[in-house]
C-alpha cells in the first residue's frame, strides 16, 4: 500500500535517532564535564587539589607558628632553657608536618568520594531529563501514527460499506 496510503493518509512517522541523541546531548556533555571534574578531584597533582593542599599547608604553618610562639613564651615564663624551648618548638613543627600529610590524604579521599557522588546525582537528574524529552517525542510520534491508522481504518470501513451496499444492490 506504500505510496497510495502515504498520499491518502500521510506518511507514517518514524523515530529520528538523531533527535533522540539530541535529547541526550546535554546529558552526555554534562557527563563529560563531570568526568573532567571527577578526574581533577581524583588526581593529587591537579590544580584543584594542589590549591587545596597549599591552603591546608598555609593554615597548618600559621597554626604551628602560633603554637611555637606560645611555647616560646611559656618557656620564658617558666624559666626553661633556650635549648629546651627550641627543641619543643622544633618537635611541634615536626608534628605539624606529619599532620599535614594526614590531612592531605584525608582531603584527597574526601575529594574523590564527593566528586563521584556529585557526578552520580547530577548524572541521574540529567538522564531523567533526557528520558522525559525522549518519551515526550515518542508519544508525539505514536499519537501521529494512531491518527493516521484511524484515518486509514475509517477509509477501509467506508470502502467496506460501499462494497457491501453495492453488492446488496446488485444481487437484490
């Protein structure tokens, strides 16, 4: 029935895969961005993580300097020898350097976990939007095809009635 039914009832609508892919483009683009962010969060040498490490390092050194000043003042107030005071300040700085390493490791693990969690949540939202748009598009195609099929069925019914009426008239 191909070309005749197309002329009479309109062409049957077909899914356009490019349109389907276009509905998911924002999702795939976003996932690419999220993958980049996640890779930065997981790479200890990324600009993001190096900046955070520098921030932690500066905070710890400021804190260690403040503690060193307090140790020096306490040593002077209690009559501690300058050598003992220097040894205590030095021990404090060594402890601070060890704390920084642990904080870097904790920060990197936390960054990794948060990055993946964020990527999963937003990815689900974007996929849901792509699904919604695709389902809406498929519903439009199905409705157009249902209307076409209804027009065809009506035409066949009318043709059947005409044939029936004609045959009853011929044989009566």
